[in-house]
């Protein structure tokens, strides 16, 4: 049976027979847990461990948030949401230290389930790589990745003080080189386009980062999609097409399946687009599941469960790769 016929049969099964043959019942790993929110606050790591145990989450990639929302005297009251008013956000280098202190208070058995990523730096600062290497050496073996680095991020970018960040900024290129030196993956948020442009306006920036750093595992958060893009863009099929092209060219590219990416995978009928399922099956090692919880963990179960319908439509071994194995595979070997 040739590949075209195999895919035709696969599409038929997905569209004409859209029932779940076997529900995924295995463990999860969560590749995107923000221990802190945009106010550098959170429930703490003990609450996270409780949520993980409740939600069948074995391991998690844990990080802070690299920016702090300013509580400005010009606003009538303090907001509890990063977009609640027009006050700026600014880079906050203490975030990594707050995360590290919390994790270091855990028993070793529990701490081994958490994989810490550095992200408290300004991605436009040419000295950022020096700053990160100092921390990597200070806590040898403690940090297992870098990110989520916030570059093109729609409204958040507009609120961020200072020079605009981009995935291929010279400062970021030094970060990728540092990551390769220590075998650390890098998670990058880089929107693929703006809210109005119906083309991959910013893709060249991210692709340059991937193509020029082949020794660095680069994880594209949400495949360059956020909630505002999904809201304003009626057709973003170019995302899937560009991913297929880039997967065929770059073995160091991975996708963090979280936040609004799921909405791109749905047909108008609400069913999963078989073309997305085909992409996942063709490149099963490239997709990594994450919740993107932000300081509070009560929604972890719902956010990971949001992917169950996709996992249930995949072969069992591929479903386990997405839900569990792929996250561990990108981490440095110890």
C-alpha cells in the first residue's frame, strides 16, 4: 500500500469514523509549568507537586516568568492581570532565584521530578549569555534548559520596556550557543505573524534561529500562535504547512503543544483536522505536551486533558510519545 493510499485510509477513519477506539490512560509529563505569574507570585512548589500527583503528571519542566508587571501610580487601582491596564512590564532577573529557592526546599525524591529552566534575562542584552552561564556554573547540574524566552508576543511585546526582542537577535544567538555548550534545550515564544497579516510575517526571524544553531534543540512555544492570533485570523493553515516544511529541514526543531495551538487543529465542525494528525504521525518525536499554567495549578488537569481527543485518535505508542516520552528526550543526559 503506497503512502498516498495509507493517508487516504487514515483521513477516512478520522472523518467518517470519529469515535475513540482506545482512550489514552497513561501518565503525563508537563513541559510548561510557570511557577510564578507576571507579578512574580504563585502557589508554590508544594502545591504544584500535589496537583501533579492528582493529575497523573510524573515529571514537569518548571520555569518562572522573565518579566514583572509594574504597579503604576497612574492607574486608579492595581490590576490582577497582565493586560488589565496599560502599565509596562519589565525584565525581572530575580525570577530564576525565586524558583530555585522554592525547588531547593523539596526532598530529593520529589525534586527529581522537576526540570528547571532559566529565563530571567533580557533577550536583547548582549551580556545575557554571560549572566546565564554564571548561574549555570553556580548551580551545576541544576538547570536543565533555557526558556520560555519571550520574543514576539503581540500585546505583551508592546507593554515590555526597552528594545523589542526577536528570536534571531544577536543576544539570542549567543544564548543558543551557550545552550549548545551545556546541551540545554531552549523554549522560545516567537509569534509567527501579527494579528492582521495573513502570512507568516515573523517566521524568518525564528527560522534563522533554528537554521543557524543546528546543535541546539529549539522548542517553539505554541508553534508561534497565541490567543489573539487565533481570534483575529480566520485562516492560519500556513502554520501547519510551514511546520511540515521546517520539520523536513531541521532536526533540532520541536513544538510545545500548549495554549491556543489546539484551536488551529480543529475543523469548522469541531473535529480534529486529519492533516494535523498526519503531521503528528509523520513527525511524532517533535511534539511535546504542556499545560502553560501560570503560578496556580488547579487548571493543569483541564489544560492537559484538552489534548485527550487528539491523543485518543493516535496510535498508542505515538500518544505516549506526545504525552510522556518526548519531554524527557529533549533534556540533557545526566
